């Protein structure tokens, strides 16, 4: 018999977790795109080459958190990694 309450908890946790990882990755990409300008057609017109140190560090931090989330997911899935 399926325990629907537990199923709902897992489904909600999966959706929230996936949303957080996607948001972090998107923020990292946005921070690394700082200093780039585009025209109305979406073509890159100039790159100033100037990106603040905070944007660079923040972007790498977001990417690192995404990687850690992926590694934690692998850890949870593979029983040999946690003695299960």
C-alpha cells in the first residue's frame, strides 16, 4: 500500500530542491554575465571586461553550492556511501 503522505513529502521536497538548485545556477550565470551588453535582437554588442569581485565570487559560490547539492544527492542515493 502506498503511503500518500510520505509520497507527497518526497514530491514536494524534490520540487523545492530542484527549484533551489536551478535558481542558484541561474544566479551564478547572471553574476558572471555582469559587464556584458546586448542589443534589442539579443546580440552581444560589447563586453566591458569589468566585473566586480563580489559578482565573481558570488557566481563561483552559487556554482559551488549547486555542485555540493548534486554530490549530496548522489550520497543519498548510493547506499554504499553512507553505510546503508
